[in-house]
């Protein structure tokens, strides 16, 4: 055994003489750092280099831990790095971790970097179940961890499944329930959505404020035995020393607050705790290894020093840091308030925009309805005008036939005197002619009345058309958003001519002629309906083509065009097409000006 130790010491001595520097890897909770250190450096030199690199000023909470055999140890500040009992293979690995925990994270953790490192370490300890955390607290802590990473919850961004790759809950908690990952995510997301408005630093602080109330938070456990040989656990934390049953790390059986401990010492494997009350017995226990006693003593001294330090007046450095922390907090608060105000203004602007868009759509709908009513009135007026013209011409034709029948009756009266037989025949024929004339007169009178009624209907249709046009103008004058669109339905087909020829009309009073006249009238009605249907089909085709016309002249307003056509009483075939074009271009121009 002695020869092995001598051989190792010789190799270490030879290694030191040959090398001028040695490489070190520092594993932090964020990243790994690599340094080249001089042989003469002490633990303090390396530790300060790491703290400067991280920009960390609250150095008293942290230390450099290394693994040695089946336990861990902390780098001593006043001892050379290479003089520690640790593996010398390069690079030498140290873990930069929190060695001591604050009593109140909100009051003691001043720097954002300090808070962030604590947050990462505590979260790791909870997920790896080094700190027990109940399921409900695990979900709440997970929601704060998510907020610290993703910021405010946005349902448009943070959709179901966005946490599928995140490790947020201890496996113990997951295995404890028959819940799918989606169900866990849903519950975490519900909590996450309630944290809206917090910054990353605030979310991390809320995480630590909850975590610091967990029973195992900040406690270092060591296996010990009392004088009777009973296996126990010693817990060292910021408040004092605690003795636990090995099966219960949550509730200590007995505790020793730091303000009640007068002295702590160890000799070989025996550890002694001397209470401040000299009348009390000294509490002694045995640890398994000497190295464990050294580690316990380091933690006790460091926690006790911080316990006393918290209850004294802050040093100038701490006072300066607290002042800077308050100023930084106030600055962040003002910045957050500014961002909140800007966000509120942006949301109000978006709401106002949505309201304007809604109102614009409403006005467009109203304009479209008014335009359709106008087109319907114009079509009705055209139909009534055509019917009135047909009825008037039919009435004239019947009147002419009645006059001819009267002449025929007079002629028959003259020739009736030739003979009695002829007279009787003539009287019979005259009677028939009178009955036919009477019938034709009645038909003529009925047709005249029908023509008068159609003229009256035409006037009413034109009045409705005028009202619809006024309603349309009223709507367009109310809203500056959109000129009134004129539907393509306003365009009649080109080349339509409703002139009627009377050359083929017969003036014979035979029943077949009357039947043929009635059939021609019905045929004209059917043709009119077919023309109207064809007109509608053409309008539908135009509706798809109207966009190609939107860049043409827009100078003539809609109401002027309509009034001119109505006053002239001419066909609206070309006028409707031009009117539709003008309306379309006006709408496009309005949108271009927005």
C-alpha cells in the first residue's frame, strides 16, 4: 500500500514539474466553461475567475464541487487547486453549484444571474427528485418554468403539443396518475395562462418562493449513527441542524437552530454539537468516513456565518447591490408598465379596427340591399311600361275593329230594304253585328281601363325607383368608407327592342281571328319572360367580368346617370353598363385611399 502511494506521489510530482498550466472544465447549470490555470493557483483564484466570467457578485452562496470516490467535496479557497485529493486527469472537472441556500429568496437574491442559477439548480433537483415536491406543487412549478422559458401564454402560438418535448414533472408524479402527457400539458397550460404579464425573472422568483417552502429544499443529508448505533440522517441547511429518521427526510425528529449552537467539532469520525446552553448535554454522533465529517463541518461553518451575517447590518457592498437591485427593479417595473400601456393601446386600436371593419361590412350590405331594391324597381318599371304599351296598342286595334264593325252595320242597314227576306237576313246579321260591336266595345273599354291601370302602376314603380335611389344615396352619404357598388344586374342585354308591328293584324270579325289575337298576346308575354331570363343570365356573366372594367372613367356620379336616364325615358341598356363601371371604380378608389 505504501509503495502504491509513493508511486502516485512520484507521478504527480513529475506531472507538475513538466506542465506549466493545467486545464479545467467548469460545469454550470447553463453551460460548460473551460479555463487554463496556473499551477500555483489556489481555489480562490479559480473561483473568482469563474464568478467574473459569469458576472456574478453574490459569490457567497456558491462553490466549486468535485467528485471524489463515492462522495463529493468542495474546493477550499485557501488551498492550491492541485493539492486537493481528486483525480488529476485533464481537464479537471468542477461543478459550479449553490453551496448555501438563502432563508428568504425574495430578500436575499439580488442579482438576476444569482436568481437564475438558483432556479435552474432547484428545478433540476426537483425533477431528479432530490427535493420532494407534491404533485399539485409540481404542476404549479412547471407552469412557472414554462412561463420563464416561453413568456406570456398565447393560444395562437402555444398550441396543444408545444410541451411534448419538455421535462416538467418528476417521473414519480407522472407515474402516480393515469394521465396522458396531453392531460398533464392541459393542466399545466391552464396555470401557465394565468401568469400573464410576468417577466422571466418574476416567473423564476415565483418558482423559488414556492420551492423554498418544500421540506427538502436546501437541506444536505448525511448518514450518521448515534452512540447506540442507530442509523439516522443529519440535515444541514440555512436554519440549523436537523436529525431525521432514515425513512423520513421530510420531518426532522429534532433540530438545532444556529442561534442555539455554541460550537461544532469533530474528532476522527465523532461529531459533537455543543448547545449554547452549557447546561445542555453535548450531542454527539458518528459518521461513516472522515471526509464526510470535513464536508459536514464546512457546510456548518458556512451556513452559520451566513445566518449571523443576515442578522447584522449589511456591508457596503451588499448595501450597494441592494440599491442597484431596487433601481433595476424599479426600471423594469416602469418598462413593464410602458409595455403594458403600449399593449393596451395596440389592443384598443385592433378592437377599433375590427369595429370599423364590422361597420364597413354592414354599410356594404346595406348598400348592396339598397342597390338590389333599386334594380328591382327599375326592372318592375320597365315591365309595366312594356305591358302598358302592349295594352294601349291592343286597345287601339280593338277600337279600330269596333269602328269598322259599325260601318259594316250601316252598310247592311242600307241593303236590307231590298227585300223582306234580305231585310230579315240583314236584321239577323245586323243583330249579330250589333252584338259583336257591343262585345268589341266592351273589350275595348276593358283594354282601355287596363292600360290606365298599367300607367298608374308604372307611375308607382317609378316612384318606388326614386325612393330606392334616394335610399341608396342616403347610405352612400353616411359612410366615407365605400362608394355604393352597383350590381351587374343593372345591365340589360344589348339590342333589345320592344317595338311591335301591326302589319299582320286582321280586321275580320271571325272567331278564329279573335282566338289568334289572344294567342299572339300570350305569346308576347312568354317572349317577354324569356327575354327577362336571358337578361338575368347576361347580368350574371357580367358580374364575373366587372373587375376588368374597374380602371375606366369615374367622373359621372351614379345619381346623375340614373336621373338622366329616368328623365329621358330611354333604354337603360348602355347607361346601366356605364353606371356599373363608375360605381365599381369609385369603390376601388376608396379602398386605395385608405
